[in-house]
């Protein structure tokens, strides 16, 4: 370790006496670019498949409403709490967002809560 320090000090002293300036070894290297992709729209068949599946699964209907209508990302949907949904006031209060809750999404959430109450009647279910 002492040898490395001595070499470093010697190099620095040599560069000062010879008036040499060391340049950055990274100066010619360019950083990589992130490639951004624009989501492609769903085809009519894909929309029909999602709509049909959402009619049969109440949880999927809520996910479709939150992602399709309110443009929430997957992590926002996963972390959404029932306290952030005001069904009586028709508001969705999420992080820094406070937006009106449309009729379709409110109905989807209400139907899911009804389904949850009937599916698991002995668990702690919120009353709305």
C-alpha cells in the first residue's frame, strides 16, 4: 500500500514539474441511451377478449378500469388501498392524484367488494 502511495505522489510530483495535465480516461466514451418504446394500441380482438374476461372476473374488471380509464401503472394498482377510494364522494385519491371517479370504475369497485363479501363472508371486509 505504501508503494502505491509513493508511486502516486511521485507521479503527481512529476506531472507538476513537467507541467503535464492528465485527462479523464472516460472523455471519449459515450454513455448508452435508454431506448424508449411507445406502447402499441390493442387490436379490436384483444380489446374484445379483455372486455369479455373482465365481465367474468370482478377483480380483473377493477384492474381494467383503473389501468384503462385512469391510466394507473401496475405498481399503483397493486398498492391502492380502499382508504384511497371515496365511493360516496366519487373520488380517487392516490399519491399526489385526486381525480373524479367515473361511474364504470365506481361500479366495478362496488361489484368487487360485493363479490369479496360473498366469497369470504367470515373475513374482515370493509363496509361501504
